[in-house]
């Protein structure tokens, strides 16, 4: 039996999971760069750019649930599932973009 999470908590969780992956991964990676003798702020910015896609994967669950929801929506006529998945992905993209913007402000790097 599958337990489904309510949509609004999942929407909020998706945003903050992506935000946390960007901020946490970048800052902890910057600490590692500092300990290794590399420039930490440049490394933080570089890591934030590279972690964006992984933040999305982590926020939507990293499984094939999104794909199965799309399949159900298209082949079984459950468009509500497709809309929910699209909104969850948009929420995760917003969280990743917010984290990247905060890192950009922190490091004062110029976007490429």
C-alpha cells in the first residue's frame, strides 16, 4: 500500500530540499576547498552551479515516481498527477535558483 504525501507539504518540501542541497553542498564544499588550500569563495560558486541539477533530482525524490506520474497522466487520463509533478518540479527549480542566488550574493561572483 502506497502512502501519498499531501500536495502542499510536498510543494514546500520540494522548494526547501533543493535550497538546502545548493546551500549545504556549496558551503561544505567551500570548507573542504579552504582546508585543501584552494580559494573557497570561487569553489562555493562553482559548486553551486554544478549542484543545480542534483538539487532538482533530490527534491523530486530521485526516483521514477515523476515518470510514473507522467505516464499515468498521459495514458490513464489522470492529468491532475501531471500538473502536480510539474508544479513540484517548478518548486524545486525555484529552491535551487534561490540557493544559487544567495551563493551569488555571498561570493560576489559574476554569472557566466
